[in-house]
C-alpha cells in the first residue's frame, strides 16, 4: 500500500464529499484509486494552499476554512490533508 491505512479508511468513509457514487469499496481499491489519481498528502494548510496554486487553483480571497472545506481536501486523523482530484 502506498498510503497509510488510516488515510485509506478516512477516504473510504468520506469519499461521498467528492464523488456522487463510491469509487472504492476496500482499502486495496482505495489505495489503487488514490495512486492512479496521484492524490497528494499535505502536511499543513500552507502545503494545501501551495498545491492548489501550483495546479491553477484560484485561492485569492479564500479563507483558510474555505480552502480546507473544498471537496477535494480530506482532513486526516493525524492533522494532515489528503488532496484528491475529482
């Protein structure tokens, strides 16, 4: 597995925030999906903001709360953020 187990479990539990239908049912499927879409683990808010800016996202005028509430951003149990392109 490429991603920590707790990241996969969190993604499986909350994948509905980004996708209308489940994209994975098992930890293995979640790991494969996240690997295929090159999901990014950000250590903190600054890295989340930097990720969006480097990938063409317009973060100007967005508060920290607004940015972290984006459907692509999954808060992880250890305080990091998993960013998944939809």
